[in-house]
């Protein structure tokens, strides 16, 4: 069993509903949901702000998480017409760990063309790191072969990048036990 960190974002349509659809689809596999943040788009394409969150879930293997991410994007009618363009839903597999106990789990590393783990640019993106830290303050991520605290990675980003991640009053609801 793996523990996956999924970054979710939307800047088209009912953004909050698109994010909630991920939590709903993952159901009882969800072990944590971050607050919702509003962020400026990343990349060169002019577009509306995103709503972003992070979901931590337990379940299948890394390729299964990728398949789930693609299925959820398709359900939200995501179009992949333009790199870094607007989207109804973006689901990225940021990290997978073998074992569910964060302290004793091992991060899965992959250089596969279809699934690079951890996500190769996650450490550069405050819209991933801020929500992740909100639910896993002791999170770590392998960068350039070294395990680094996510809090340290966030601290190394430019202040404008960190300050651009603004917590909203919106909330995603997890599964009811």
C-alpha cells in the first residue's frame, strides 16, 4: 500500500466543485485534505487564478494513482490543448511513499517517462508546498537525491511566490466515517 500526495487545482468553471470531485471520488482512501488556496497561474499563459489544495490518500501503487489522476481530469472534461493553460481540473501525483506511517515509510523514486516521482517541479511551487504543509507539517521530499523537509523547500522560494498562495474561506469535505 502506498501513501500518495496529490496536488489538485482548477481555474475554469466551478473551481471548488472540481476540487471536491477529487475528494469525493477518492472516498475512504482520503486521509487528509488541505485548506483551499487561491493562486495566480504558473507559467506564461494569461488566465484566471486557480483554486489549489493537496489531498493525501492511501491505496494502490504509483501507476494506479496516475491512472486515477487522469480519470478524474477526464471526468472534469479537462482539455490538454496548451501547456500551462487553463484547466477545469489538474491532478498531479507529487509523491508516493511505500507504507502509510509517515515516519517509517520510504519515498518511491521513478524516472519513468510516464511517471516521474517525486514530481520534478513540486519543490519549486508554493501552491503545492503550502497546502501540503498545512496537513503534513513534517513532510519531506527528495530533491536532487537528498531528502529535504518541505518547510525548508518552501522557505527557499522567493517571498513573492510564497505570498501568492492565499488561503480562502472555502473548504473541501472529506469522507464521513
